[in-house]
C-alpha cells in the first residue's frame, strides 16, 4: 500500500475495511478466510463509515458517497459534494458518533497555515462544526460514556479533548489532552495520526514517524506504547470476533532508507490485545 488508512471493523460481516488514499482504493479483508476484495474509486477515499442501510459511506476528496459493497463492481451514489477547494483540501480522518453522525475533518495540503475544518454528515446533510485552528485533522474518537470527543492535530503534535453533547452533536470546552514533542533532535516519538478508543476509555493513537502506538488515559497520561515494525503507522482499529485484535494501517510510500530499515511499511498489521475495543456505530442515513 502507498498510504493505508482508516481500518474499520464491520461486526456483522466480521470483516475489516480500510483505504489506500493515493491509490484511490477501498479494501476489504475477511480474516477468517483471507479473502480480499477492493474497489478502485475516482477520487481519493480518506475515511469510511458503516451505513445502517448496508454498504459503506466513503468520505472522498470529492465529497461523501455511498459505496455498495454487495458487488465487486464500483457502485457509488453521491450524498453531498465537498464544500471546499479540492485543489488544496481533502477530507481526512473521521468517525461516527454514538448518535450515528459521521464526523470528518480535513487536511489543508499547503500546510502553511491552520486552515483545516471539521464537518458533520447527519442524515444526508453536511454542516461545519468548526473551522481553522488545525492543519491536519486526525485522531477522532468518542469516550464510552459519550461525554467526550477526542481529536488530534497532527501538525501541532497535539491531542485535544472536548465536552461532547450527544443529543445536539456539538462540542465545547477544548482542552489539551496530551502534547507530544515536536523536537526531532531530542525525544522525538512521532506525531499523532489516527486513533481508537478501547472499552476502558483509553485512547490509542498511531504515532506517525514514531514506529509506535501510544496509549493515553482519559486524563492524558501516557500509560503504555506498542513498538511497531513500521516507522509510519497511520491508524489503529479494534476488531476480530472478540474485538481484541488491534489492526494497524501504515504508510508504504516512504524514503528508500526507511523502507530498508522497516520492510513491513505499507502493510496491514494485526496485534493481539489484552483489552477489547468497542463496536463502531453505524451512520444513520
């Protein structure tokens, strides 16, 4: 894979979906049989959600669409077009909240100012949740008690927490959960990318360029880490029959020296865990 992202466990199908953004491809793996399927799209897919009507919701550079996964044929139905300048911005990381809304942030590709935005797709309509203050939106997640939303700005090396109102789908009271070092000369452990929240409420975040997954408590304490055989993990997701397998996507389009040191770069990893994850909510159409 060039840049694997957004692993998503489908509990009804007992299958894992993920995307390869620059390859314009959505992948599906049945871990029990090893069967693999893929759909090549016309726009870069960034993140996925399970639809309560079957199939997937795909957030692409061009906007949101429904992907019919019952067929190997690419059957996309547009939901809403992208609300930004597609030449400099695309959708990036996202998650469905406990009420069935699909939250997806953007990445501002020039990276010369914090101009990324956060959007919410709710029953086919798109609204802006907030604008600015970040460059590369990542690491979305929700606490088991539905009262907290987590979010990472990769470029700022920062994970934040917000008070979350599940009834209205609004956030408030932004606080820094954890600030990772941006000093690449000393104590650099990568920058936060995609994330998953486990059944105990801990936040597991992929540390891009850090060759690890970091585990943060709900209070932001660094509790543990998992060392990885890839330098650039992109996102974890809990899956498997008991939700105790941590699937991790990674970036493979990396410098030659890095690929020599980390030959598994770009591969999908599977790690057996002592803690279980949680079932991902479906998007309500």
